[in-house]
């Protein structure tokens, strides 16, 4: 989970449309008044086409996007089409969170809260930071540490990144200076996988920044003057996305 920006609402989502659709829903709550193609596109764009909670890429098989009402529509029907209450979610998160009352018992909203204040990641698991009840509740209510759905895929990525960094460090330390630009480009390609628009950005960025191999590579390339401004920019992006202790 990373901090996300709530963009201005679509021009088509006029006050008149919201009022009309909300009245329709209040008259018959079986009406999926939010099921509008252009609205779904705008909501998916808020999180780069990812679930705003787990960061899995939406649109793939069994990972279709659902519009999640952060404040549940069953409890707060007047917010059924309120911009800012409509979040891009995977089916698993939407179903697990269900009708949980997020006003009475708050959970982390990545459009309002910074996940860094609540979580850190460790070996593919979300961990509670600062003994936060909100963080603990969020992990439980969203099933963020569901082993089969989320932890196992994250662990595979975690192991792959650490293996890549280990191999890259060995190659760099054993190479001649002439080959260092090639290895620097390889490092940049890996770092780009942790940008905010990429799948599992929090996991990838945290894994890279927490790796002693990465620190050693950075130090070595700095001494050799192959750590450049692009590397600095990519590292800043990783720091934005990471959930470190």
C-alpha cells in the first residue's frame, strides 16, 4: 500500500448526476448506480490500475476491479456516488472489508492517510508500526496478510529481488570499470520496478532499500562515480513508496 493522490472528480460527475443517482439508490439499494464505464476508468486511474490496498494489477484474470465504497454504502447511502468514497479495489479486498463501518472503526485510507505512519513490511508481511490499532484493524479487515492470496505472491517477489541484488553485487565487485555502466543500468531497471505506478511498489521498494547488498552496490558505484542523478531520483521514488521500519 502506498500513499495515493485523490485527483479532481471527473467533469461528468456533476452534482446533478450525483443527486439523481443517489436518490435512485436510496429508493432501491439493489441499483448499482456507480457501475458507469467512464467512472470506472477514472477510479482505476487513481491508483495506476492497481488495487489501492494490495497493489495487485487489476484487469487480469481473477483480478477484476471493483468500486469499493470506503464508507460502506449500506451504512452511508448518501455517499454512494461521493467522489473520494469510491476506491479501486480487487474483489478479495472488497469482499473481505465488506460492510465494515470505517467511521466507527477507522482503517487506513491510502488517499487520506500515509501508510508509512501505520505499517512496515517484513518478508512480504504487513506489520503494525507504533502499536497502531488502526493498522492492526486494517490488516485484519482487509486480509492483507492472507497467505494464499497475498503473502505467497509477495514472498516470491521478495526472494527474486534479493537474489537479483545478490547476483548484481557479485558481478559489480568482480567486474572491471569498463563494465560498470552496464551493471549500473541493470540496477536502474530493478529500481524502476519500485516506482509508484508499478505493481507491488511498496514491497519492491522496501525490499530494495532494506537490502545490505543494495547499500553496498550504491556505495561502490558512488566511489566509482557511476551513481548518477537518475539513481538519486529513483532512490527518492523508492523512499516515497517504501514501508520500512
